[in-house]
C-alpha cells in the first residue's frame, strides 16, 4: 500500500511540471512560422511593395493571435503577456496601415518584438541576422531580421537599399 501511495504522489507532483514544458516541437514550429512569414513581409518592404507586404501579414497575424504558444507560459506568464500584447498592438497597427510609410512604422514594432523572441528563445532552423538602420523612424533607428547578411533595408526599400549594418548573427 505504501508503494502505491508513493507512486500516486509522485505522479501527481510530476503532472504540473510536464504540463509547463514549452521547449518541445510546438514552440519551435511556432517561432519558425513567425520568422518565415515575417521574412516574406520584410522582402516585400525591401521592394517597396505595400500590397505584397499586406498580403503576407494575415498569416503572420494569425500565428500571433491563434497559436497557444503565444499565451501559455507558466512562470514567465506576466513577462510574456507584456511581450504578446505589444506584438498584438504592432500587428493591429500594420493591419490598419493605409500607406507604405504607416506599414513600415508598424513593421518596426513587429521587428522589435520578434527579435526579442528569437534572441530569448533561440532559432535553430537557419542563421538570422539582426540588422540596424540608424535613419529609420525619423532618426530613432530600427532593427530588423534577415536571413541574409547583406543589407536590404525594409524601411527605405529601393531609395536607400543598402543603408544599415548587421549587428548580430543568430545561429
């Protein structure tokens, strides 16, 4: 009887720990989906193509809004809640953008939040480069992610295509 009781108590103690494990495939797939969709938006902005950027936004927005990985983080819930709320706000701003300039401003905030996620959680699928343009956002500067080391600026597109620098490589 003591053995059965010990087994039951051990099982009950283990269940919450197992339920909070977010290091598995689901989170990895979620981040990969976000990065892939983000890169499509970024490439459209590099080409000054507002319609293509807007076309790729819904898949990114859906992943942000509907994936349980965005809202289920146990002990880090309050920190993650703030990050998620900021990402939701950035996505909503991009969705309501009526011009390339407005979309790029929202993209700056999307980039900021996605870079935070990638830096905090790692990204195992390919090398990513964090790049920076000091002139974006009216001289405040802005960072973005790229899957190529050479600069292709999404904030100035073809006007100043190579403005910026690679500041970090994420492997």
